[in-house]
C-alpha cells in the first residue's frame, strides 16, 4: 500500500467507536517500531512528524521512508504533519507527499484562526489531503511551541461548532485538560465538555497530549468521540531510557545496531500498548 490520508481511517473510527493512535516519530527506528507494532496488531496507524522532525530528518527522506514502509505492510498508514503554524511549510509538505496536515493557528484570535485554517483547507482539499485544526490551546511543549498553564484554554463547544462549519476541516483537536510533555500531576480531563462537543459536531475529534494520561481516561474519551490519540513523549522516553540502560550495562559499546535494537523494541511495546487501549487492534 501507499501512504494515505487520515480521512477514511478516522471516519471508520468514528463510526465504530474506537481511536487510531498517532505516533510522533523521530528517526528510522521509531518509524520501524510503529509500523511493526501496528502490523502485528492489524491496526491502522498514523505516523506524525512535527516541523522540527521534518527539519531534522529531511522532508524527502521522511516521505520516501514512509512510502517504503507502507509498501511492506497491508495496514493503512497515514503520514501526518503535526502542529504547524507556517502555511508555506504546510504546502511544502503537501507537495512532497504528505496526505494529512495540522494547521495550528490556535494562538491567534478566533476569527483569524478561522481565516488561516480555511485557507489551508482550500489548498489541501484540492490535493485530497485532510486537514486537522485546533480550537482552544493544549498546554505544555511541542517542538519549540510552549504554552504556559495560564495560557491554556479549554475548547468552547459552541465556538467549536462554528469553527468546524466555517473552516470545513476534517478533524478537530480539542483542549479538555491534557498537555504536551511530561505531567507533574495526573491530568483532570473535562469529560462533560468533550461529550457536549461530540454531541454537536459530526467530524472526528482529536486528543493531543495523551502521553501519561491514564488508560481508563483514554478509554473514556474514546467513548465520547475522540477518534485520534496523539502519542509522542512516551515513545521518546522509552526509546531513550533503553539506550541509557544499554550503555550502563555495556559502557564500551559503540555499534548503533546493538543499542538501537533494544530501544526500538521498547518503543514498539509502547506502540502496541496504545493500540490496544485505543481499540484499533484487528480493525484491518
């Protein structure tokens, strides 16, 4: 198969009340961990890259690796650009082969967020690319984008309905109390707010900042309309901790194949755990 958009993946998840995990990757090994884990569990999967990852790994490299990986498996694989506020960068990724993008103008005014998002939707839909946007502000840090707790805003259901109608987006990331990065305390999610948004909006909803959210809370948000769950920090931590452990036990090691292999296995375990929690196992 080739890489695809998230449109049919997320619509199926919405119809059948499960969520598809979107895993932020950083290198070849984390890509392999995601694809191998999802293939074993017969789950559709979304591989997400931040603009920072694109700049680090190279746009052409990422698209080529994902196309090669998708051809090796029989599961639906989407390549998604996460949290990007640069319109030219988004268009560059679309032209290079991305089938799903997120325009994040959530730091702008409501009216300007609508205007910017609509502009990207018009460009993307002409090329059959799906668009995710955010209303409200998920706190924490994603790449170089930092939102303090005082600046984090929860999504207003009525504004979300107006936003979805005026922008024609394919999915909406909602702020209900999660944050990017590592939680200091157990997050308190606003399930009533999510339930209300799901009642009045008919497009798939997205949860950002899901690393560290309890399994029970993930299951609950999926019941209330979340169709895409973003996982980044847990992948990074598991990968890094396994490399540290390896060098603690093998201080003279120098072959990347030796220390990256167990790191990839650790990341793959996270991938498979999240797929099971989201309910996307055996959906292919």
